[in-house]
């Protein structure tokens, strides 16, 4: 779907929606703008880099979905 069509569709929803949907759309837009302006701190970047180094060196384990589900739920994957 092209951007113009998406905008038109959203305008239709906004023009015909109730207060609940309008508040939800507004909250989503505000949250998106906050995330877009977010910058990682030096501490966060250092943590990311440390975790990446551990992953690349094999020091940390990576799980596929079935393994993760088994670890989380304590059950064998189906």
C-alpha cells in the first residue's frame, strides 16, 4: 500500500472514530515520537557492545524459539 493510500485510510478512520480510538492513535503517535528522538546512553552502548562481544566469542548461548520456549516454560518443545 502506498503512503498516500495509508494516509487516506488513516484520515478516514480518524474522521469516523470514537474518542477511545482517537486517544489510542494519539498515544501511539506520541510514543513513536519519543522513541524516534531517543538516544542511547554511553552505559547502554557499552552494555550492548559487551553482550555482542560475548555472543561473537561464543561465551553466551543463543536459543532458537523451541529451545527458548522450553527454558521459559520448563516443558519440552512440541
